[in-house]
């Protein structure tokens, strides 16, 4: 895979992640009361850090000015995404013991796991592509 296709995939994953976080914010009542919006944005702003890092890292790697920095930012963001998906899955499995809690949507969890693992593999591959030392032309090794 090329660097640009991996960056576009990571950009799409970052945009999907930002969409899910925005949807959660709206579902928590973020647009119900104008006075609540500022407080809720301050309270839930940490949830937007991961998607913003992934989007910015993918754009940096896609533009081509900062390949290595963009790949490192994407790698860190994918690590954050993996930790969040693992935490949510563990919490979902822990809640299965309670018979009064509705069964979780297993299909959505499977899609989240598949996208997370593909994004992790893409970020690692992007980092490896950016870390390859390309010798400069015109320099002699003597």
C-alpha cells in the first residue's frame, strides 16, 4: 500500500471517530440548552483529542511536508483509539452479568474492532514507510 492510501484510510477513521464522539456529545444533551453547551464541551473535550490527533497526523503525512511527524502522531492516536475500544469492550463484557442491562450491539463492536486493528496496522506501516532512510543524491560515501 502506498503512503497516500494509508493516510486517506487513517483520515477516514479519524473522521468516523470524530463523528461518533460528536454523536455522543449530542446524545448527552449537548444541544438542548445553550448554557449547557460550554460546560459540556469543557467536560467532554478530552474525547475530541484522539480524533483530532489522528486527523492531523494523517493530513501531515498526506501533504508530505512532515511524513515522520505525521506518522508518529497517527501512531499515538491509534494507540489511544485501541485503548478506548479495549476499555469499552471490557466494560461491555462486565455488564453482561447484570440481567437487567440490554444486550450490546455486537455488530458495532465487531466493526469497531476491525477498524481499530486495520488503523493500527496502517499506522505502523505508515511509520515504517516514513522511517526508511533514503540516501541523498550527490553525496559521496567517502
